[in-house]
C-alpha cells in the first residue's frame, strides 16, 4: 500500500513538471523533478511491474514536457489498476 501512495505522489509531481516545462517555468519544473526523484528512491522496486521499473530508470535522463506527462499518465494508470 505504501508503494501506491508513493507512486501516486510521483505521478502528481511529474504532471507538475510537465506543466512547468510547458509554461516555460523551468524553476518550477526543476523543483518538482527533484521531488519526483526523491520519491523514486522511496519505492520498493521489488514490488512493482518491470515496465514501471523501466520508466523510473528512464526518469534520470533529460526530460521534456511530453515525457513527463507520459510518465505521469502511465504511472497513474498503473496505480489505478494494480492491486496493492
């Protein structure tokens, strides 16, 4: 259950990253990306699906607004359909 809360928060942070980048507010995007990376470290990786692990590993690469929104949506969908 803890992973669900962390992943939902991570999805929310990534959505804020996407909004910040889209609006041209790099400082906002940077702040929420740091929060998302901190949340990523809290996740128990052995209890999540391999494709989510892959997404999380790709989070460390340079991210644009489209990537952040896509990651946010995929993680949010995962939390809504997975039984925790």
